C-alpha cells in the first residue's frame, strides 16, 4: 500500500486545489473561488472513491455556524469540515482513528480574505495527502473506523478542529488516536538554507493538556513525564513509519507543537484525546503566511512550485502505514500493571486481553530511563511475565500483537500491590 502512493497524483490534486485562489476561512466567494468551492472539490474527490469501498466509505461536509469574536472572525459565518468516514468492518469494534489537515489558507494579513492565498504547503499538502490516502485505503477492509477530515478555520483559531474535538467528546467517540498533518511538503528552509527530504517531525505532549489531579499524582509517582499516551503514539509513528517507508527518519519532538505555537491536534489534546502533529523538518518562512511578491530578489508566497513532491509522497506513505497498522492491530491491553508488593531486582508485569480484536501474543517493551525509544522487545503469549530487569533502571510498557504481526499502541503500567 505504501508503494501505491503517487507523487504525480499528489501534484495533480495540489495544482487543482490552489486554483481556487484563496481558501481564507471567511471567503465564500463563488463556485470557482474561495473556501466553499475548495470544500466542494475535496468532497467530490472523497466521493469519487466511495464506489470502490463496498459501501463503507461515506463523505459529507459537517457545517456549523461561528459567531463573531471581534478578532479573527468579524461576522457570523458558516464553516464546514470535509469528512470522509471509512467505516470499520467489525460491528463490535467502535474504535475511531482521525487524520486531519486544514483546508483554509492565508497571506500576511490574517484578515485579508481577498488576495490570492495558494496555501500549497500550509496546508494544501496535508489535505492532498488525505485525498491520496482515501484513494488507496477505500478498497481495503479494516475492523475499526478511520475519519479523514479537512478542517476549516485553523488560521482563525483552530475553529474547525475545536468543533470536531468537542463533537467527539459530546458523542462519546472511542477515539484512539488523532494525527494532524500540517505542512508536510516543503524540504528546504530559509535563513539556514537547509535542504533535507529525509526527516519528518512528530510533535507530542509530555504532560497532558487534559490532566486530572489523579493523573498528575500517578505521573509524578511513576516518573511518566515522557510516557503520555501521545508520546506513545509518537514512538509508534516513528517505528512503523521508518519500518515501511525508505529514506525517511521520523524525529520525536518533545513538545506539543512548535515553540509557543499550536495546531489542530491541540483541541483534541485539551479534550483528553491522544493527538500528535506531523510537520516538515525545515520550515520556510518566506513561503509561510506571506503575500505573493518578489522582494530583494526573494520570491515570497506559499506556491506549488516550492513543494517537494517526493518528500510529500514519503510523508503521505508514513501516514498510510501507521493508520493501517493501528486499525488492523488489536486494541491495547487492559489493566496493565507493575507489581510493587516487594523489593526485588526482577520486574513483574500483568495485564488483561484487549477489548477489541484478537491478540495472539504481547510485546513487553523496555528501555533505559534516559532513552527516548523502546530498546528491547520480549514476546509472550501469557498475560503476565517476570523478567530479570529492575524497575529502578528501566521503563516498561506492553502492547498487543495480532496474528498478522500488527502491534497496538504501548501501555505504560501503573503500580499494583
């Protein structure tokens, strides 16, 4: 499936997307220009793949109304998130996985809704990556559900993502993971003049934005600042993405987003969901949030000619293999615990089988406390294990494994007496 991702199709989609001139969230211009025209384009693309899904893929625009906030929204306006839902084949498996990009674009003035704002990289790259994923994954069968969503209003304050996160919370979605793709198509930086299409950043929170007193107490007791659920998802993306996509190194960034900045995963984190952001390694600020112009010999503006489509292909493929592995894997082991009833240089771990899917076995993961990635995997078919490694010197986790070898997300254990 990773090899099916096409840089030529990604380029075709992106050239078509930028033809709508501006995709500013407050523009509602015509059938040929503005964000509503762009939303209809993405919707039609999603719908064009429904026939190959056996009735499992359905697409719509989830419209909602936003009142003026006197800042970045100057009048009441209708916004919409373009959603393609690939329904899971197992009626007992209610897990949901969300992948997103934002369809809106902007120029230098955040309130300028008239000037052309191609938004090729920010975030046309994330949107066309989803179109390509849907085109490939629609014909496949997965036990759980994937929602691909092109959200609106990111530049006006994460509006579409906030709407969807609150909707998921209110409707009690069993939302396992949310992956936000925002700027995944540019491989060269301004200023430092770095060029590299072999690295992709994944941002994940350490201390959760949504944390109860009980969660905070457990985090402090177990020193789990680097083992949040989002951090486990980031490690999973690195391991699986690098396993299947050649010449791509996924870099773990230990912060929720860029310095003092945010993205569409942040509202999901605030609602208590597991969410991360994927972003290119080197940003180019002459192309990001800029009026189209040439100044002192420098071409400004987020135009298609700046996109590295081979880089975008690899980043799209990384998304695809991670999602496929997640939805085909069993759900996580339940009640994962580490025994602390006595002092010993051995470590005992126990857990319960997953709620969804069939686990033929489990990986017990371990790493030294100073290491970022899991360093050792121990396989067992049991739901308990005692290993000759001290819990003083190592961190541990457990993941379920399917018959096909797909692993669930890792679960960090809690102390049990």
